[in-house]
């Protein structure tokens, strides 16, 4: 769940490789500065408050693929 939230915040896929299962409650405080790289504050908060380290890496990403497209038929 946190990976999905972070992915939305960063506009990039985040893959959970912690191996932890189950649900966890957490609170994360960070400041958003639209004039600078707001991700840096979030990265620091995730590491300092949750003890999780985010690393950039290449990995599999699910992506929808259209096999074909057709014009709609007239009714």
C-alpha cells in the first residue's frame, strides 16, 4: 500500500521489495515545497521516520497493451 502511495507522489512506479506481509499503520510528516524538488523531503522523511530506503532500480512494470483497435460499428 505504501509503495502505491509513494508511486503516485513520485509519478513513477515503486516496487515493494521489503518482504513484509500484512497491514501496518504509519504516519509520515513531510513538507511539500513546489519551488524545489519536493521528492527530496519525502525521501528523507520515509528513511528517517519509517526506516525504509528508496533506491532507483530497473524492474518489471505492468503496462496495459492493446492488441488491436477497431472503429465502433453503427447500431
